[in-house]
């Protein structure tokens, strides 16, 4: 495949790691990045090291300076991407990237999706501008998939291949569930259980933590969105830094159903997030239980080593699914595709 | 996707199970099957139950009659497919299917490949006849992949999408290894370890057992091919029914390398075959060890439940990969594709 030129919308934890990860993957050239107030575009390829250094704060929670603990300045000091020598300050970052998009093969949408339709509305803007290419997101929530599916005809007419839910879960683990299901003709249950240790990565992933809190008893997306940083800290304190989630609304369910693997209601997602340790509080495991064509019942499992970080498990798959999306796009396959649909159509 | 009409060459264990499995998968219609002396073609769809019943012997090794233990008659009594009311006796079964292939989307090549180039030469015959469609095999040996790759231009010119190594291993487990590798930027080792309990399935899978014996110390493909049934029984006796294999020549290695996952030499395949028990002698496990982009070393694992049979793990994936191949073929993608290459191009 020819080299892929891609853009990243958002330079929070996922956006930054996507840029970093691309420097160690073959065939991927990041050519654009933006946050709310700045945009950097270089069709020859961004200098990722400079961009990451310029957008990183050297200030940690306790005021000390460490190399391993970085946070994104745009949410703190209003500089962000604009602090890079490759960037310009702008009030219209996404429009700026859309204006350059005829030379961009794929766009990773790594913005928080606290409003359900935020990512779908970004897609609308790319479609309105006639963008032909790939859009990738790492969204989590089931109901957004339907909003994207409603836009299928628009994507097809425009020439957009939208790859949704392409992170760890949904994403890597959805794909693993789809593969594990191949021993069976009838699937009884898909159980996805994740562990994340997010001490040093906490600052970079505040948006993700906020989204997760919406899944706790007593919270929803609206209340989580309105929490102040202090209130979030209090929620975390109340749980001794360890948040356990059950029956999360995670898009693995609808994505597996759409791929013909099982019914959405047979999929359960839960896990434990520990923001005070980098050790995982539990081992990330996908269990698929079903019946074989010869009538045996069994459970296949897929486990991630506790040493693999959330960032490693989100960004590797995201870029892999991006490449799969570009392949589809270049073959004229447009519409909405989930991670399991990009596997062989079992 | 439109309904897929497919043919099966060979009605040994894998061919028979492919036909049976297709009756419980959506969108697949078996329209042709053959063995050495017979061919059945019905473009409206074969009656699989009749065909399987007609080709199954009711005689087991001890002469008793049981429903669960069937063997293929063609190797015993010379009737085989020709015993079916849907079939005709023929001396040119493959040519007969080639002659009807303009209405066949995909062909599963489920013949023993004791001569390295047997399957490649079958592909030559389909290409020579101008077949446009999908060929699928479940071959195991690494060196055959190169022979197929040598024919790539021929496949492309003809319009053939050749899906190779699409069973359990290579196949399902190759795909699992490719997914498990996504946490890492550098892969150190892929270890595939399988367990097969083949007591009641032994008669149906003599060809597979013979191929496996070629991997034992002191044997190679040539000597294994020349063993009489009695000599094979003696080899099995000498090992108390339990054959353990290490460092097998299994195509997972070259298929993972071709998909860009790791070097072929980093892949090891081994396992235990127990022909005197239906219980698996060891749990089938894929272990992928590597280093993440953030410098951590770990091992991700994929395990199949001991209750899932070899047949379930070969034939489900084979038909899934077949569907993926038809999708590619209809999109004009021709050439040679392994199971990991059909995953997102990580």
C-alpha cells in the first residue's frame, strides 16, 4: 500500500499517543494535528517530537517537573498545539484541516465525545466539504454507532469510509471476540472485562476518566460532563482511586451484532480503573462462550498481559484499523465499518 | 453480500465437515463436491444430508455399526461420492467441476497435500481454464505458500483470489496471533501450541494424521506418504496413541511474516495429538510476546476451550475466510492472501 497521510483531531492522551505511535509504524505519515486553538499542517510530515514537546506541560499535579508525567497544556494554559513552531493559532481548527483534506487519506477523531453527536457532527462537516477518505474514531458508546449508521448514505455518496470504535474496547477486544467466536455456531455470551492502571497516564487521559465516570451508579453523561475537576477528584477519593464498572454501555455490543457475531444483548462489558497505580487492577480478558457445530459448549479466551498499557492497546489497533480503512476506501468501499466488520466476514 | 455458491474438492474429514458446517452458516450454498471417482453438481444447492450419508461407511474398525463413527467409503470400497444419488461416476472429477465453475464463487480445496505441489497444480488447472473466483485451502506447510506466491501474477491475470492456510493453524490461530500482536511494536516470539483429541474423528482424518507423522523425528513427507495403514498404526502404538510435535513446519510462520506481524523465524508451532481419546491432551494456546511502544514487555494469550473440536476450529474459520475471499474477489482483489492478511493490515 502507498504511504498513508493522516491527521489527528485532538491532542489529548489518545491524539498524542496516536502521533507518537505512528512514528514507529511503517507507512504512516502524520501531516496534520489540531486542538481547540491551534492547527499544524505539513504535507511532507509533521515533526512529531517537536509537536509533542511543545504541547506538553512540564507541570505535574504537585508542581514538580518530570519527563514521564505530561499533560496537555490547552486545557490548562490555552496554548496547546499553537505552542508548536509548526502550528498556527486558529479559531477554526477543524475547518482548517478540512480545507487541506484533499491531500489527507485518513483522519483520526480523538476528541472527547461527551455530547453523543459531537463526533457524528464532525463527520457531517467533512462530508459537507466533499471529503473523500477515511474517518476513524475510538468512541465507546453504543448509541453513537446508530447515529453514524444513519449517515451511511451520506458517507457512501461522498466517498467516506468511517471506521468506528477502533481503539482497545471497542476495537482490539471486539476483534478478538469476533475471532474467538469462530469455534462456535451459536454464541451464548461475550464477556469483556478490562483493567487499566492510570497513575502516570492520568493527566493525559482526564477526558477518558470523565467518560468512564458517566457509567458509575448515580451518574450519567450529562452529570459527568458537568462535574468540575474537583468533583471528579472527590468521586475518585470516594472510591479510593479504584473505580469498578459493570454493564457499561460500550459499543462492542452493537458492533458485534452488526458483524453478525452475536446479539448485542449477549455482550457485557465491565472493568476496573485504578488511577493511583500503574499496575493493572485486573487482567483484561475477553471470554466468548458458545456451542460448536458438533454440539459442544465451551469458552474461548483472549488475555492481554498486565504489562501492556491502555495506550498501547488503544493506539496500535487504532492505526491498524486506519490502514484497513484506507484499503477499503481505495477500493471504493464507503460507509460505516466497525472493528469486527473489518475482520474476515465470519 | 449475495449468496455464495461453493464447491468442495475432496470428501475426507475436512471436506465433509465443510459441507456440514455450511448448512448452519448463513449465505453459503454448497453446489458441487467431488472425490477421486465421483462428482456431484447442483447449482440449486446440494442435498448435504444425502451426500454425507451416502458417502459415509457404516462400518467401523471393529466391524460394528455406530452413528458417531463414520469413515469415507472411497478409500475403502471405491464408491464415495459416486454412491450419492446426486452424483455421477467420473475419471475427471476436478475437470468436471472446472467445467461448471463459471457458476461457482469459491472452491474449497480439501485434498491431502502429501506432494508439496499438489494444491498449487490444482490451482494451475483452474487458472488455465480462466476461472474467476476464490480458491481456499487449509494447507499447513510453509513451503507451499512460496509455490502459491510464485503463481501470483497468474492469479491476478486470471482473476483468482487464493486464500491459503485458512483452517485452525494456520488460520484461526494465525489470525489470533496477528490480533494479539497489536499491543506491541516489536514482536519477540509467537508460540502456537495445539491439542487435538481424535479418537472418534480418527477414521475421518487419516490424511491429516499421516501429514502430522511427517513432522515426527525420523520421518519426512516422503516416508510418511509411503507408510501403509498398518505401519501408521504401529507408529501410533509406539507412542501409546499420543504424538507430540515440536518445531513443526507450519505455514503460520511465513503467513505472519507476509502480513508484516513478525519474522517467520520468531514463530514456533507444536502440539499433541491423541488418537485414543476425544479429550484434548493439552489446551490450544497462542502466546505472543513483544515490547509495547512505551517499552514494556509482555505476553498476550488466546486459548481455545478444550471442548472445541479440531473440526469446529478448522471449518468455522475456513468458511469465514472463504467469505472474506469472495468479498475481495468481487472487489477485484486478486492474488494470494493468508489469514492474517485478511485481518486489518496492522
